[in-house]
C-alpha cells in the first residue's frame, strides 16, 4: 500500500487533492453522483457508484481497500452522506472533496467531459419551482385548494434544508435520464478495491 506523501484532512481542498494525486496515485476517487452527472464531467481517475447504491457495496469497499478514499459529489452534501454511511460500516481513511466537482472546477482544475446533462441539484430546483408555480396558478385561477401543492413543496424544501436529505432528489436520481447505460458498478468496485501498485 502506498501512503500519500501529502497528508489528507477529512475535508480536503481541491488544490490539495490535486497535489496529493500527483504524489500518490494510490488515492482512490469515488464519485457518488448520478451516472448522468458523472458522465457530464468527472475528475480523471474517479469511479462512479451512485449514493443510493453505495450502501449495498460498502462491505466490498471496506474489505478491498486500505488506501485513502476521497468521496466526491457535485457540491459536497452527498459525499458527506456517503462518508456517514461508509463510516457506519466500519471504513476509515475517508475524505470528502470540499465543494465537490463545483469546487474542483472553481479551482481551475481539469475534468473529463462527456455528454452534457442537467445536474440533480438543478433538476430539483426546476421541478420544485414548476410545481409551486403550477399549484399557485391553479389556486388563483380555478381551484383554491390547489394552494396545498405549493405549501407541501415549500415545506419539503424547508425539511430538505434542515435535514440535508431531499426526497425529490432521491426520486429524480432514479429517472432513466439520470442513469445512462455507461455506469458499470462492478467494474468501479473492482477498480476501487484492487491492490495498490
């Protein structure tokens, strides 16, 4: 096992991670976004196991690697959830990329680009906004009880912000649009657990 020449803190800055990757290629990168988001842009060398499927593979990951594992998502929230799930399964040597892919790009670091897709976070904002607008319009024009829809959506957004969980995001992540055919989870698990050179 190769240890990183650059020590990684639990929450690692993008530039520090880039430096560490150059010094110790044994650092593993696990991207927990949807396959569609991963396909759009990902850090070179990262492997994709979506957050909603991670728990069922945590035992394989724990048994297969003792190298540092950096968790990546779009902005950091899902990576922290992945860290909690993996730590609960007994894994250590986990790190979260601060700011996720957004932070990586903001630092001017390169990504591998593919077909452009709308991020899950933007999808949630668009669907929530459309439902609020639709419910308000129907309540104003035709049927006042339709005001319940914006009330429910607003309450859901407050709950999502307070608990850092988003039911709408979890549902949207299951759409075919967010799961293109290129996601090979068994290959990702094999790559993440193979012995270091």
